[in-house]
């Protein structure tokens, strides 16, 4: 059935303009100044609300109580659907560092979920976070599962994973630069992740196929003194190097608003994009002060709107949705179109999702209606309305 949105403020995503949009057969037929709805079409009066592209999350481990690391297609579908009902219409399910057979099983489950017609959102592929990460920047990753690229048989995760779209690797590890080059040859985004590298090592990595930084400031080295001289780290390389895109967990906890503004001013909306890093506790209800256990065995405590390690020394992952991230970016003073772009168009471009991330003719009919508070009021995914109401 044709669906027509009237009286909307459409994010193109470079500007907001009053327009009408026709969705037909899962695609956006056009954006019009005025349109007479086709016979039989469903007409939705947006009443001045924002019509934006569906959100795209490239780094998310779970949601709705389910986790990628369960290794079951049903779990991946359910986590994707939980996020879809909150505005995320395309998703890159992300593994945690665990024994290689567990990671391969999780990746296979993602591949099977991609073909499952029950999935409301589009699963874009697999994001392997690890296992080649630095123990010094391990965060909530299982340190027992971390491996050195030169000493690990990664064929099941790289060569035999047809849906691999992104992989997080610490470039200072032995064999990491060769792995980066191989990922680049395969068309996979190699991301500097959980890394204790200095600036020069990241610069080497950028010449060896790495083009992204995983959740900037989180699990990243920063400037230190060595023999009285300051030495820049991953954070500074991510902010300064034009060839690198950066992920930010813009939940208002992982990064305070001034750091979000700093990253935005350094990278702009073309090179910075929002990710939730959401665990299975995202898009679900949590109880303050309760200790939970992730699928990798890591315990974490829900407090202050975020998951923390039991020691409270660091965060253990987020419970955020992309909707919350957009509101936080706007709260930081980032122009609304840029905030939306960093949750839609930029991540789509990052992984080559050519028909996603924009409200434009020929693009997929993944659309959101947002109210003045940027709360999701309607979600269209794959041309189907999958949520109407008031976002929780």
C-alpha cells in the first residue's frame, strides 16, 4: 500500500524543509512540495513533525534482553526488532571478544537472521569487535579471550564470514597491520579498537587499511608524557587525521557534552557518527543498582543510565537507543540536521549502504516521525509501519 506523509518537516539530511513524501513498495517514490495522494493510499498527517531517515546503528551488541553472543538467529532478530520499535531501522550486530568458536557461531547467527522475514529492520552484516584488542584497553571485554593477530587463526571470522562489514582491531598488536590490509582488500572497515597505540602507530595503521576509530575516548589511549615529552594517542589521532571516521557513544554518560562538541568541531558530520554500543539491556527496562552478567561473563551494574563495571572504575557498555543519542547530540548544541545525519546518512556511507540514510527518491522507505522533543512517534521500516505511539 502507498503511504503519503503530509505536512512534514523533512530532513533531507542537509536541511529541514516543508514537504510531502510518498512511500511505495518499500521505496521512497519522491519528496514533493505538494502531492495529491494516490487512490487507496494511507495518508499520515505529520502535523509539522520532523520526518527523518531511520536510524542506523553500526555498533550494538544486543537489545530487548537478547544478545548477539547467544549464537541464535532468533536472538538477533529479537534484538533488532527491539531497536526497530525505537527508531533503528538498520543495524550492524556486533560481537564481543569470546572464544573463536563462539564468535564464529554468533556471526553465523547474524547471517541467518539477515534472511529471516520476521526481522523488522535491515541487518547490514556483522561487526566483529575483537578478539584482537589490547588488554591495556580491554574495558568490559573478556581479557581471557583477547588474541594477537599473528598468533591466531582468524579464518572463521574474516575469510569465512561473508557478511563481515566491520572489524575492531588494536593496531599495535603483532600482525595487526597485515590484518588491516587484508580487511581493506575484502571491503571490510578496519577500525582502531580498544587500542593503547600512540599517534605514530595509528598513522601507520591508516596507511595499512584502517579507516575508523571505535567509540572515541572509550577504550582509547590519549596523550601521555614520556621522558617529559607529550605523546599523542588514539584519541588525538582520531580527532586530527582526516582519513579516519570516529564513532561516539553519545548517550550523555560515556562522553560529556563538551567532548561531543569538540569531536564534532574536529570531524564534522561527515566523519563522526553515533553508535549505541548497546548491550542486551538496551531497549529494555533495567533496575537501578542491580548487577547483571553479560554473555561474555562480565558482570556489570546499572546505575545513572549506564552500565558500569562492578568496581565503578569504568563503564561496561550502554543501554541507549539511537533515539537517545540524537537527543543528546542536539542537547550538546549540534545543529539538528547534523545530529540526525550522524545517526543516518554518515553511518550508511561508512558501510556502503547506498540506499539508506536519506529521505530522497529511490532510497529505502525507512522513515521516522519525531516530535518537538525528538521522541519517536512513528517508525516505517522496509516500507512497513512497525511502530506508532509515544516512545518509552
